[in-house]
């Protein structure tokens, strides 16, 4: 009963930071891309993965743990239209398994674009790049099963002749109960502001509140994950006019997502087979992605993700595949190196 009370306090405490934001209206959206192949395979967002992979710290600093000591990771994704995206991370134990530090970088290169002036005349090519340098710290709270962490992020962006600079914080807390192999966690991401805006026009940060829970089954080598994303903004559903229905008399019944549909759009489910083994498989489903990108009367498997991870001595190779629709998918490659 005492443990259930602590779990409730975590959920209520994280919710206190909540305020409304609407996705797609903030700058630095690359900060919300998956941080590793494993996270991508589990649905695109996950904050309850306890493993030696220091990339997990980029999603939730409370997950920085002693198993990450002297571990390095590098991940690369060839995103849509030859956009290049990747992350790198390293962690070190500074407090006898109770205090950890981590450093990481996230970058995205949008490639080259043909330039034109306001009259349609061709000008020089231009590009766009964004990057974030992250410094993380976590510690166990006393002798409890609670862990807290924070990431300080320095963010830069250059798009054509315009550039900007920002600072942000991620704040995470986790309850890790080994007897049940249970993890309950919450994180407030991207709390910050632009220090230098594009062309003196300030934009809001991609603030997000995420809650998660995961547990390994006692009698099967499976760990399940449930992640609740965008908890700062309840209403994620919207009318899609392409799904309006019209009868023979011309009367239109508008698309009207209900309460259940909206609730599911906050939900991401995932599962790992052999999570602690040298070979593991991950599967995930992102309800929001599946609902927003699906095409009527066509099976495109939008929202489904999957991946594998294989360890070779001190190296671990990871791969994930995410299906968005029939025309778009992405592959994510990762390498973890044990430097001990």
C-alpha cells in the first residue's frame, strides 16, 4: 500500500507542471524525435527503459543508472527526404552507484535546398542544421526506491541565413521497485526559452509532460511498457474533413473523434522480448501516429514499430523500423560500446 501511495505522488507531482501547448506550433521540434533505435521500436517515446544504453538519458534523465558507467552510444537515422538525424551519449559513475553524470548530443541536418527570391529567380543553395548539447545528472534519493535527474540542454539552430540559440531543462523522477521489476516514471521536457530568436521573432519551446510505467513479467522474458505522451494538452484529437460521411441526400456527418479516441492518442504501448539477453526484440504501437496517418480503406500499418538488438562481446548493435504510411518509413541504426 505504501508503494502505491508513492506512485500516486509521482503522477500528481508531475501533473503540477502541466500547461497547454499545441503540437506543431513550437520551434526545435527535433528534440522530440526518438533518441535511439530501441526507443523508436517501442513506439517513438519511452521513459521507462532501464539499461546500459546512455541514450535513454536523453529522453529521461532519471533513467541514468550505474549500468551506464563508461558506456558510449552512437545512433543514426536516415529520415524523410534524406534528412540526417542522430544522437551520441556517454555516462560516468561519480557517486558509488548513487550519482551519475551524462553528456550527449542530438543533431539533425536537413540537407540542401534550392534558393529563390520573391520574384522566383534562382539564388544560391542553402541548408539547415540543428543541434542540442546535453549535460545530465541523476541520483538516488536517500535509501528509497526513488531516483531524480535533470538534463541541461544548449540548443542551436541555423536555417538559411537565420540562426537561434536556446537553453532548456528536462526534469525527471522515477520509482524503481526491484522486487516487482516495476518502473514508474514521469518527465517534464524542454522547459526553457530562446536566448536568441530567429529574426527577433521569439517562439515557444516544444514543452511536453510524459508519464510511463513498465514491468517485466515473472514467468516470461517479456517487459511491457505503457507511455502517456503530451499530458500537458488533453485535447489532441481534431476533425479530419477527409473522413466526413455524406449520405445520398447530401447531408454531411462530420468526423468527430470522441473521448476514447482522444485518450488513446496519448497512449503508446510497447513490449520487449528477452529484454536482458544478448538478443532482444522490441515492438511498439503509437496510437496517435496510427490514427493521424492512416488512410481510409487502406491498410498501411501506420503507427507500428519494431526493432532488434544484438550484443557481440562489448558491442551492441540495434536496429529499428518505423512505418508511417505507404509512402514513408524510417530505419534507425545504433551502436553501444562498453569502454570498461
